C-alpha cells in the first residue's frame, strides 16, 4: 500500500549538503498501523513529508496505493493528496476564522466535492464527540477538542492513508489516550492505513509495525 524505494533527502546548507534521509526502503501494507520512531533530528519528519507528497525527495520514489507520488505533476499530486492522504500534524493548524464544521468540510469544498460536504463534516464531528461544537471557533475549544477537529478534517475525504506527525506531543496523558483511541479506531473500523511519527515508545508499542529511523536511515 505504501512503498518507499531508495528514498533520500539532502538539504543544501551554508556548511554544505546535509543528508536527512539516506536510501530508505520500507513497505506498509494496506490497513496496517505503523509507527516511525527515532531521536529528534533523526529524519522522521523529513521522511513523513516525502511520504505525504509535501517535500520532494532528492532520490527514490514513494508509492501510495500503486501511484508514484513524485512522478505526478504538481496539480495531479495535489489532487491525489486531497483524495487519498489525510494529515494530522503536531499542532492543530485549524483556520481560526472558520467554525469547526467549516474547518472539516473545507478539504472537500476545495477539491470540488462540495455536495454533502457539510453533512459529511457534521457526521464526523458527531463521531468525534463534538456534536455540540459544530459552530465553535478554534479559540472556543480546548486543545483536545481542536485535535479531534483535525482528525475529522483528515478523514473527511475517506483517505486510504492517514499520516500523523507527533499528534499528541502537546497534550496531557488523558487527552493523549483519547486522541490515540480515535486514530486507532479510524485504522481498525475504516481500514485506513495509519502511519504515526512519534518519539513516545509507549505509543509506538501499540502499533503493528515499528520503523526505527537513526541518522537518516531505517534500522534493520
């Protein structure tokens, strides 16, 4: 389902080229829950950005559901991302001037799938336990509630792949359990492939597959 082959990323700096990711090969089968772990600076986020079609590799390829992301043009890649990949970032990243309902519906509206978008968004927010917060703005919600909205937004397009980059790092333990429960439920109930980046070994231990990154490479 997710295949990376010879994936590398090199950044040009004032001190010369720096290899963030070096020749990574990995496979995550459809419907699996995989965790990417590693120390700060190990290359986890660079790897995730390439997997998600956000940062172009210096070498290698990323295939999602059989499509080579980086063989697509920019417009085609953006459409593919919108319809196949959901993102839960480290911080809430909600638009502050939009209600929860509109924040969740926005990806469908931007992708030309506006018919029934708000109904779909409302149903997902209900599923996340936020039925009473449809009209709430981000500033009116707690950090945990905002993160639930982000998960609903990530799932609104029925993605085949859900990417979560340190989604609980700024949350208390109780809220962390709630958010991870929602992500794991999306994986189990919907069959959505889940790839989680985390430095939390306890969270990683719950995954079916653990991918350890060290110095830009996947540990054997």
